[in-house]
């Protein structure tokens, strides 16, 4: 379909398999559920404690200090860049239209029109902002958000990027074997890549 899952989907699976997980038998039976279950606040399907989650996943809660808001943090970064009046206006409009999770709440077309900018030029300003700290802010989809972050991995992880780009729906369904078959890679590599995807931040605004 080519469409990225909504950030409210159950893609984010907590409890990655332990490091010593055998790769033989029941390879797809890991009890991985959303590690961002607040995206599905009506769901009661949680089996792992926060302690278990935190043992496997890095904490992003302190990414920003409590003394500054996300918008202020981003506006400061925007002010450090030499921009035309139109570009600055667009940048401010983008930052003023972010959800609490850090996603763009409106279409770039509307903001470009309001700023008297061509859409192609507006895309460049948006891409610049998406690479601000926190990386992935102002994304328009979960796929875009994760791909931006994956691009900063050192060393680069082509398998991670390919799974995000083309196989988020299979990942959401925990269909790891299908991903491995489609990409012609061992299941162990898919699981390893999924571990790395779990370390990305699906809600850059928090």
C-alpha cells in the first residue's frame, strides 16, 4: 500500500526478545506489545512491567529540560539559521502547528500558501526542521519520523531503514518471517533490526 501506519497504531512492541533467545522453534511467539501503549489508551493488553521495558529500552523522558517548552527549544534553533522572511514565517508556522507528540498537525501545502512559498521550497524548510533536536519532530507520519532517526544511526543500518520504509505493516502484525522472506535475510537479522527500531522515539515531542 505504501502508506505508513498511523502513530496511534500498535506497531510499537515492547519486550524485545532477551539476548539469549533461541532462534529455533516458535520464533514468532514473542509477547511483544506496544511500548508506546499511550497511543492506544483504550487497550488493556499490557503484560510487561515498566521495569522490564526500561531494562531493554533507553529513556527519552529527559530529552528536554523542564524549563523550556518544545516550541521554545525549536524556535531557538530556528533563530540560529539565516532565512528569508518567507522561510522564517514558514518555519514559525510549522513549529506553531505541532502536536504534543511533535507531529505536524496540518498540511505543508496550507502553510506554504500562507507563507507565499512554493511547495518545493517549503519541503526544504520542513526537512531542515525535522533534523533539529529532537530528530523527527514535525514529521507527518510514523514512517517519516522513524526514517529520519534511522538515518542518524552510526553505522548506518540499511536493514532497519528498509524495514521502516517497506515493512511497517508486517512489523505491526509481528510477521517477522514474512519480512525475512521478502528481504531474503535470516530471521535473526530481522529480529536484530527490530530491536534497533524499538530504540527509536515514535513521539519526538515528549
